[in-house]
């Protein structure tokens, strides 16, 4: 039956020749999204590769991807049954579980919890923005300390702590100091999470690699250990919340999630462990992505001093030196948003989404894809399509501004980094607000500079997120050091 299925798949979808045992795994290279885009030039936007024991369909380009995720949403909303996915959150993660009635309820709960704590009404909106601004002003102070006497430093870790603090404060009502050694150590480990769940990771498609000592086996062991440790951290916090739970007072997201999942007594198919799964989904997803975005923004600011000066001029004109920028200034700071969109497009730092799988037989661009096929969605290819973007390999934020200097909505909507359809990122709105406030405050307060004579490299490591390799910058205070209100 599997043989017949494979035969059908092979007949109907184009793709490169696959070697026995490894398939095309050795051809992916260091940056699989770029290989996928190159293969699309030869085989079209919908083609098939083989990775170890898995047939994988790769979708490229805006048209094919939107047809699949928006017009055939339910058919593409599955997740593959990978061993690495089962290791996340004790198997109770919403993100890494497949499409089902129970999954729909789980996703709705996670979505409405985020909304309740970030944008439900003007009060929650203000509180959320205020908390981000407080993290951003603390980050400014830390950057200035690390830059004392003209020193250079790598901002990666402080950015991760700052982004983690925003989501931890929402989930647990608690933030952690930048000097908290245990918290830093935990985050350092979690940083490696994306290496295993990113598209093209070999653990899931070559299970036999786990039977003898090799780098993939040790990577998978580290992955299981980091998941255990991270999930243990979340479980402790959620358990503490259970012990002091008061149905009359919802202190934070953990309380809200416990309230809905535990108290439903299994009526919605979700059990107690799903509360921990939901909290760890939100924390895990909310720290690596936002910090990586900020990491690229800082690198690109230092790499393009003339663009940074233009941003400073705009901030000086719209905000001035005696107060910090806020979301209310946003409509007059379109060039900041243009810089953010161009960072997302140019770096495409989530190049391929979390792998999907088909929930039933389906057709895309006239090509038949059978049920239970693993699907990779190449977001990078959408953001670098020369038919959509002029000089896609050039970093040019102004491409997002129209003649009046306003954001071109057609172009901003064409950037794909949060995916689309039934699996679209549920943190899109809060991520955009977070990135804007962090960026605006850091930029208002500091000028970022690279070492003289050093050309900042755009080289990065591949995984679920693309992370810049080690680089160093220095931050110089512009004007007066301001605190949030
Ligand atoms: C899923 C991007 C921030 C929560 C995803 C996916 C992408 C993504 C590409 C996978 C979608 C797919 O598989 O098709 C981003 C980016 C972010 C960001 C670029 C920041 C710049 C956040 C934040 C949260 C969050 C702040 C929550 C606090 C989630 C969750 C999922 C997800 C829960 C799983 C959705 C599902 O499987 O149904 N995100 N994300 N994300 N994101 Fe985000």
C-alpha cells in the first residue's frame, strides 16, 4: 500500500532524482531554503524531494503557497508525526500536534488568551505596551553598560532575555533579571530548539541515525534534554499557579489557561497537561522569534549607518528628545515600520515554516498530493521572488513607502514570515507591537555602531529561525537617558 502510494506520488509530482537510503538529504546544503528555491526554478513551484524515509512536497512562491494554505487550508493544516514533535511539551503542545477537533479547541484557547492579555480593551493594550517599554528601557541601560569606554559586545543574549521577559510576565506575572544565571542558562539551551524542528532536520526522516553514535543522535539527545528542562520549568510555574488559583482573580495567562482547560474537566477533550502545553507553546514561540527579529534589526542598523541616521532624523522630528516614542506615534513613523518589514523580507528569518502535512488527498497548481505527505513551505521564496520585488537581494526599507511616505499595504501584506491560513502564527499582532516598541525605544536612545574597518557579515545559522553569527557592536547614548512613565 505504501509502495502504491509512493508510486502515485512519484508519477504525479516533478522533482530531483532521489538516492537510495538518504534520498536528497545530502543535497540540501547549509541553507535548505535557498536550495529549495533553486530547485523550484527547475521543477516548478510544487515539487517533491525525498528525505531519508519521507516523501516531502516543497511549496515555493506566493501563488502556490497561498493556494495551499488559504484555499486548501484544512487539507494543509496537519503536522507530520515526527519523533521530535512528540518530544515537545510532553506531547501536549498545540503547535506540534496535528489537525483535529481537539486541536481546533486548543488553538482557540491559546488565541483568545493572547487577545485577552494584549488587545482585548484599551486597558490591557496600555498595560501590554507599558510592559514592553519597561523592558526596552532596561535593555538600553544594559547596552550602554556593555558599551562603557567604547567596548564592543554581542547583543544576542540580552535580546533573548528581554523578549523572554515580555512573554514570561504575561504568562507568569513575573520577569527575570538579566543577571539571573539559571534563567540565562535555560534560555541558552532553548536557543538550540529550532535546529531540530526546522525543515530539513534529519532526526525525523532517518530514524536509523539514532541507533549508533553520530552528531545527529547527540543533537537529538540534546533536543530531548532541553525540552524536558524547559517543560519542567513551565510545569513548576503552572503547578504553583494551580495551588494558589482563585477563580475570581485572573492574575496572568497561566491562570486564564488553567481556568479554561482544567476547570472544563475534560469536556473539551483537553486534559490538565494541555494547560502546561499551551503555556510552553506561548513562551517557546514568543522568545526566539521576537529576539531574532531584534537581533537582525540591530545588525542592519549598524551595517547601514546612513539609514540609521535617516531613522534618527525622523524620530527627532516626530518625537523629540524629551520623551520616549510609543505606539501612538506609529502612523507618523512609517519609515520605522518600513525598516521592520524590510528586515523580515530581506532576512526571512523564519525561512521555512514548521513542517506541515496533508490531512487528505489534495491538488495544488493542478498537482496531486496524497494524504499524510510532509509539506515544507518556503517563505523565503515568497520574499525573494523577483517578479514581486525589485532587486530582492538588496536591503531597501524605502521600497515599502509610497509617494506620500506612507506604508504600501499591498507590499507589506506580501511579506510572508508569519505563514498563512489555519496554522498562521497566533502571535502575529503582539510580535509586531513588541518589535515596534523595542526598536523605536532602542533607536531613540542609542546609535549602534560596528567596529571601524569591520564589515558586518550577514552569515547566519540555519534552523526554524535564521540567527546572525557572532558579531559585535557598540551603543552610544543619543541625548538624555529617559525612563518609561
Ligand atoms: C507559529 C512566525 C512570534 C506563537 C508560527 C509559525 C511561524 C511563526 C512561521 C509557523 C506557522 C506554520 O507552521 O505554518 C513568527 C514570527 C514571530 C512570531 C516571525 C515574531 C517575529 C510569536 C509570538 C507568539 C507566537 C510572540 C506567542 C506569544 C505562535 C504559535 C504558533 C506559531 C502558538 C503555532 C501555531 C499553530 O501551529 O497552529 N509563528 N512567530 N509566535 N506562533 Fe509565531
